[in-house]
C-alpha cells in the first residue's frame, strides 16, 4: 500500500494494523494514532478471526490478481468494531494499491463524490465507511461509476443545464455498513462480493489480546487475557480498549503485570462486569426490572428513565442485551428476561419472559372421608 494514500483528498491515512476498526480522524492525538496504527494487521494472514470471510476474500483477490484484473467491488457488513476498516486497508496492501477513505455522511452532494472519483488513479481502492448514510444524489452518481467507470457532471441549472461525461480510472470500491438492510437494492446489487462479519469467540479474542499485548509491551498472563476476553462482548475493538485500560491500572496500582486479579480489579473500576455489561447496560436492565416490573415498556419511556437518548438505547445497549438473552423486543415493548433478573441478583416473577413454566400439581383423587 502506498504510504501517501489520503484519507480524504488532502489527508494522509495512518498505517493499517488492528483486528478492530477505529475511527480515522486527523484530529486525534498523535499517541492514540500511533497505538491504533501499531495494532492493525498489515496482511490477511495476520488478521485474527473471521475465518470464512478471510477465505472468501483471499479467493476474490487471488483470482483478480491471477487474471490481471481489477477486483470486484466489495461490501463489508456487520456490527461495529469487528474489523471492516482493517480488512479494507489489508485489501489495498495485498493489491499494492493506494487507499482513499471517506464516509457516507461526508458525501452530501454529487460534486463531493465526483471530486474524489476524479482524483483516483488506476487500481486505487476507495473505502466508504457507513455507506448506507450516503446522500441519494451521490449514491445515484456512484452507480455509473461502479459499472462503467465514468460519471456525468451536470453543469448549469434549468433548461440550459448540460451533462458532461467524465471518465475515471478503474478502481475498487469497498463499502462498510452496520445496517445492510438500509442499503438500497440498486447499490447492494452492484457489489460483486458481500462479506458478513460475525462476533468473535472468546478464544479468538484471547488471540487478539495476546497479539496486542505483545505489540504494546504489556506483561499479560494467560489468565488475565482470558478474563479480559470474556468481557469484550465479542468485539475486538472493545478488547483492545479494555486491554489499554487494564494496562493503565496495572502500571499505576500494581506491579505492571496483568493477572486475573488485576484484570478483575481494573474492570471493576471501569464499571465492566463479568458479562461485559457497562453502567448504561445495567441501568437499562435495572430500570426495566425495578421501575416497570420487567416490562413491557416502550423504548422512549425507557430512555427517559435512564436519562439517555432513545437512539443510544436502541443502537448501543439493546443489540448486546438481546444477544446475551437479557432483553427481548416484543410488539408491546421491551421485556426483561429471567436471565436479566438473575444477573441483577433479583428474584424473577413467575411470569418473567423466558422463565421455566411452573408445573401444575397433579389432581388428587378425593378419599373416602373427604368432603
């Protein structure tokens, strides 16, 4: 990958090396940029997890390189923090191409996209994060660029407006989305390969944590890595973040060695419990159980009860709580499950969602002297 590949037309991207995705921002502190850059894997073989996706992606790349062709456009779909940005950068590295990075919300007008496309050179990779949030006029311009490598620039307005065709260099578009259902059909169909990212298993997260600990110079014991991995919600980005916070605790309040005891004490300070739930997650469950008797309750009412925006509850908390089996979405509202009551240390009511049915007593035949 060319080291001078820009994030946006005038912005240089950092080096690519982490199994998780981090937001690429030119305003971040140099220290944080260097940490994120040092953790991103440079090659597909160094990427941890997502074995099926890696196998599929390797076939796509090797097939295109063997034919001397430009690879098909690629879409990475899945929850945040699973490595979509890292894979896009690895793809550019494997191709030996420059990568230009932007985001869907930044492409508000067709002119924004046309300016970026016109600056591409043959073989470049264009990465659009959160591609489902791109403005519709820019998206419609992208259709022609993906298929015929040209765009039509409209000059003027009204009856005097003219369309000028502009040829662009062959490129590979890599899109990333956390909401594949929000993509329009015409855009989704123009991607030659769609990779669906899955949450990581604890063993894979341990591998991510051990690799990152080696790069950061953290003295991490196996039991400490296991303890951190089981609280990462199946997400490498969270794993790397918790590792850095545990490292801080170990260096300040201990001897610098991350053992299981140090990891537990550190994560308790940062309000991360044994299942990976943070303060807001527990506030949602606690309010649902204590204030509303386990539900059902609407998302708007629940957000007011915990003092957070409804979008935060729906996009940050609920996906993991539902996946962990502690919250259920029903037509009447959110409901706390029996597992949530148990995690809060409370006795679940008999009618709790997911509770085992109570067996009815068998009827007893009346005796001779029973009334």
